[in-house]
């Protein structure tokens, strides 16, 4: 299958991508850069500034100034709406370019990347509705007094995001921050810094004032840490691993800034005997292998009722084997490489662990023969897994599924909840009452019934337990991007 041509605008952008600080392009203060690698080839295709503490300082100063002089917060609500819609339109207009950039940067197939860019635009479209809709309240109090509450922005919001869905993650941080009148410093993951920069450019083009959206590229322990620690930052919205989430939390304690954490998962995907097996196997397959399994909500523990185990596994293996593993820019690729060499080693390491724990490989179990320098892994299904095994407890963040037998609804709920995580779950059944029983019994922030992996900017998203706290999207994001002030007026 032919490789799609790299678009001229992608080539042009990758000639010299730079940070965006105070509305201008910026090199790192040290002038250092780091390479950006294409996971389909293992080769560097561009470099970006290696931002550090000094660059974070500059970006935070720009965001602070833009917040204090109210150049964004002070705009008429309808004007903010207009600008947010314009960002959504610009993203949609540039889908081919942004999708290719995302594919080159992250290794995801270009069709999946196009869907991701579209979803990022939809997040801006959703939040475009908010500036004209949120408001304070009047409060009941003594007859001599009048009290009302103002709903105000938090200030400078830092967004620290991962590499699995770079553009969606950027939009989930920037769009709500802007809708509620905040300013932003975004730190994309070092593996995938490009679309965040492009998004900041599109924000400027749409009329977001200088300094309101800033992007610092750099490494987590330097640029990320500096942002999380910064005394002039009012909030950190972090998406990433539970391990780094803990570090973020420690780093933020100095000025007690607000924190939301969207962390790891080991989500159960439960298939009952009364499910539509074909639909369940296809949905479970996408639920665990989409984006090469690099999805925080991946349904990586597949709990199957014993009586249909063999039939279900056969169907799951068949749909998995029909998916072509290949380079991101090839049009018939169903699953691209994993994002980096480290990730490849981590995933193959877990495949070895699964084997040594006594689980059986039903399909996959290694890397394809013809790697051509890319970080490819065959989608792998383990059967005979017990929930206490490491491959059932630890987040692999790669294309590895663990199939576990369960005997009934109670056991399914118990096994599903036997994890430190609680991000999401899927349940496949034709029984209405069983679906509701499981939805109520599972301790997770999202439960999908007869579907998996769905998101909507209008529906809140976040974790139970060690999958994090705070909610993104939907009505609840108003709470996490604003604060209220109670005003008292003496009427006497
Ligand atoms: P993943 O495990 O998916 O690579 P991480 O949790 O390691 O995700 O990284 C998510 C984001 O957190 C990235 O932008 C990364 O640069 C950043 N990061 C990593 N370590 C730190 C740290 N110590 N402090 C702040 N940010 C960090």
C-alpha cells in the first residue's frame, strides 16, 4: 500500500516549529532543541525548542499579564464565543494538515488522527457555548443584606498533557480554560509537541489575544515540573500516568494551586453470555487496541462469562487478526506503531511477563518481522489470565489484552473492582437489569453499555480511585475552571 504524500504545509511547519510565548514564536532561552521522532520509522523528522525553567517563567509571565489586564476575560461573552467557534472552524479547515502532523508525531493511522482532530474541534465548538451561559447567583440572607456570587476565572491555568491523543488533550485543556476567562500555558508531551504549537497558532489566527495561550515544549521533569511548581500558576490540569500524577501533586503544594488529575486505568470490559457476541467482540477489540492500546480508558481486562469464553475468544482473535499493523501514513493501516522505543520495550517486557506468569498467547505475542526501524508490536491477547497477575493489574499502555473468566454478575463486579484504578468500564449484555446493576456496582468514572471508548465534550470525564480526581468536560468543568466569590451589600 502506498504511503500518502506528506502535505506541503506539513513540510513547511516542520521546518522550524517553535514555542509560542506572549503571541510570538520563541526559541528556548538556552537555544537548545530536541528531536521529534516518527514512530513509524524510528527517525527524527524535526526538532523543537528544549524549554526549561526560564522559558516556563516567560510563558507564565505572559499569561499572568494577559490575565491581569483582562484582555481576554474582559471581552464581551459573545465575542469569546465567536473566537472559540473560529478556532473550531480553523481546526476543521486544517484537518488534513493537522492529522498528518499527528500521525508523523505519534504514529497513529491518519484516519484515526483525522477523527482526533475533528474531536478537538468539537471540544472548542462545545465550549464556545459556555461564555454566554455561565453566571453567578443571588444568595438568600438577612433582609438587611443583599448577597450575590460572582463566578470568576481562576487565572493562569497550566496544562500538562500526554502523547496518546495530543490534539484532543490540548483542546480539553485550552478550550475550557478560555471559555471561563482564564489564560493558559500548555506543556505538550516531549514525544508529541507539534500539534499543540499549531493549535496555539490557530488560536492567534482566530483572534485570541497575545499571551492568552502559550506553549512551552520541553521535558517533563524540567519544563513540566517547573510549570507544576510555579507560584504564579493558579491551576494545573494534568493528564498522564498515575506515577507522574503523584509528582505533580507534590509539586503543586507550594502555592496550593488547584489540581485536576486524569491518570491511568486498567479498565474492565465485561462480556456476559447474553451479549451479542459479534458486536461485543468487535467493540472489545476496538476498546483495547484503538491507538495501539495507548488509551487511558483502554478495556485491557476482558472479563468473559465462562459459558461463552471459547466462542468469544475465537471471535475476538478473528477481528484482531483482521487488523493490519503498519506505518501511520499508509491508508490501509488499522494499527500503527507504539509511540517510542521506551514504550516498545515496556510493552514487549509485559508480554514476556504475561508468558512467565503462565498466561497463554491467543494471538500476537511479539513484534512483526519487518520492523523497518518503526516501533511496531502485534496486538496481543492473553487468555488464562488471573486478576492478580501483573498483566491484569498494571497499566501496560500498549496493545495487550488480558482475558479473564468470570462465572456470574457478582463475580464480574468484584473482579472489575479489584484494581487500584477506576477510570472506565464497558459491559456487554442484552439484559437491561444486568446492565444497570453493573453500571451501579462498578467503581469507575465512566461506564459504557454495549459500546466502548465514547467521549463527548458535553459529558464529564474523570477517574475514581487512583485514576485521578476532578472532572473534565461537561457541566462539571465549569467548577474546575472557575471559582465563586460571595459579595455582601449592607442595605441599611
Ligand atoms: P506517559 O506515561 O503517558 O508518558 P507521563 O505521565 O510520563 O505520561 O507524561 C505526561 C506528561 O507529563 C508529559 O507532558 C510529560 O512531559 C509530563 N511529565 C513527566 N514527568 C513530569 C514531572 N516530573 N513533572 C511534571 N510533568 C511531568
